[in-house]
């Protein structure tokens, strides 16, 4: 997973980070999903590493952090 794949699948850079996530390093991407707004950032920890959530950062409806191969896997983890 990388930023180019996120953008190719409809994620856009987030102009204003979600509340509570403003101090996180890296570009934050967002996209509306059927279950709510999703936020994703690629982590500097290694290739394919991401952190993502749906809804509120403080009480997310879905959350994942780890190595993700592609956008389909990311969307499945956030479903």
C-alpha cells in the first residue's frame, strides 16, 4: 500500500486532519465509505504499513494498523 494506490482508488488528501489526529506525521487521506468517512495515513515504519479508521478517531467504528497489500484489503479491514 502506498499513497499512489490510495489516490488511484478515490482517496484524497485531507485538507484538515480529523480531530485528535492533527499531530500525526504524514499525509492523511480520506474517502467516504458506506459505513462512514474513512481516514488513512501511510506509516514510515515500512512499505505497506498504514493506520486507518472510520468515523471518529477517539471512538472509531473501525480501526486497523499494519501492513496492507492493496486497497481492497484495506476496505475489507474497515468494513
